């Protein structure tokens, strides 16, 4: 599963670049958005629909799959690709973020993390080695190192302790994956402290991972602070390796990340807001459940050419959602995934044409941050 990364175009006015990642199961261009398939499924979407939307790689969650159905069952099925019928590249996170954010009664030590499941209270102990062993059995193409994500806000002393532990665990992860064909990415931590971010990046790069992720952002800090951390971190990462900003994805944040040299993104927002009756449009988020759309027979997003916008109206989507019909959530999810993937396609095209600034400025001028009430 050797990973090959090529920079195809470099923006003259920013750190943005267009690239290509090649893996045994396929290749995709960057910057890329990875739809999140937490439970080995992107909620309500079939693999064929994801491909129709243009997804070249998706993400699955180690923590959730470890708890149920269990990595051994997935291994017996032939690995996660066979289990979920996805034959393109797939990335698994390490489970670290969920252990710290979802599980109860965390007990952190140098060895690992002891915790209680958020599902049934059962007790578990995950070490860096255990996280790698789980991901080996899942059989993902890209594997994330086990890290400690400091919460926000966190004082500098705690952020430094989490950084040091993450580096120590990265070494143990690399040793555990020494004979694995999977691609292990390291993770940069450091909280919201510029000097710690630089230190973490420099020390993580010494491991010579095939790719690098930036973790611990979009956890409650203001966007401006997140962007500041990217600006001090990205220059420390190798130009010839992919850079992955974990868990970030509003349209504004995707654009900001691309401008600062990020290649890979993931976020649950497209599927989450779809389940709550909202869609992304070129003008901003639209709350399709609102009464004002009861007799609105226009496409959900007039600027979109996806299957949903070609065939259904806002009134119909509202009707389905208000009646709690499953099709309503399927259609809103399909559109939102398509919207995000099309945005990334347009960003790549703009970088190739040296038109990123004009495209981004025009997009952000039209796009409203808050939901369109209607």
C-alpha cells in the first residue's frame, strides 16, 4: 500500500497546492474532502452513491468499530473494504480523539488510556500498540497514530505534556507498524501555543512518516486562532508529504485550510446537519424544514447539478423531513456530500488556473455563515 504524493500545481499567492495521492486501491487529487463513515458507513449513503458524488477516499472510526462490531469480526469478513463494499482508499483514525471526548472516566498514563465505553460502561485499555493492532485488522490504507488531543482551553503545561506523550506514542506506533504495508501518518499537537506547535511539527517530522496530520484544532477555539496555528505549523511540514487537518470542515474552514497549504480534510458536518433538516447551498446553509419552503418548488440549490437538485424540490424535501421519511435524510445527505466534494473540485481547478484568490473571495462573499432562515 505504498503511498505516493505528487505536487501538481503550486499557487503563486499562497501556500495552496494541488496534488495527487496514489495508493494500491486508487488515486485521488488533493486538496480532498473525506466523507466520514464512522460506523463503516457514511450515514444513509451507499458506496455507489459516494462514488457518483466523486468521493475518492473516505474515513472510518477505530474507536467505534473496536466497540462494535469488533475488529476481529471485520478481519474475518476480509477487512473493512470487503465488509462495507468500498474498493477505494480508506483512512482510519486512531480512536484517540473519541477516547478523550466520548468515553467516561478516562485515566491517562504513559502506557495508554483506560476508559469506560460510552455505550455500556464496559472497561477498556487502549495503548498505542493496541490502536495499531486494531487498525491492522481493519485493513485501512492510511492509519493514524494514537495521540493525546488536549482539550480547549488547556494551559501550556498540560498542552506540553500531551505533546510529549503524543511523540512518545508516535514512536511506539511506528515500531508496531514496522512490517505493515499500511501507511502510518503522524499527528502534530501543541494546543493553541505557537511555539509548541512548531516544536511538535519539527519533532514529528523526524519520524519520516508518509504523511502528517494536524490535530487538536476545531475543538472550540475561534477560527482566527485555528488559522494562526496552521500558519505556524504548515511551514514546518515537508513539502513532499500530504498534510491533513483533522475534523475540520465548514466551507469557510476548507477554503482557509487550502489557502494555508492543507491537502486533506474530514468532518461530520455535511451528514450531521442533513439529519437535522439543513442543506448547504451556494448562498449558505438552508434550513429546509422551515415552513417558508412548504410551497417552494424550486431546486434545493439552484446552482447545484447533483441528482437531488436535478430531480426534487425544496417543498418535497421539507415534506419528507417533516414526515420523518428516511428518504428525506438520504436526499439531504446526498446533496451535502456532493456540495463539499464539488467545492474541493472547484478549489483544485482554481489552483491549477492560478485563480484561487478570485474564486475563494467570490465564494465567501456570497456564502452566509449562519443558516438561511427562509
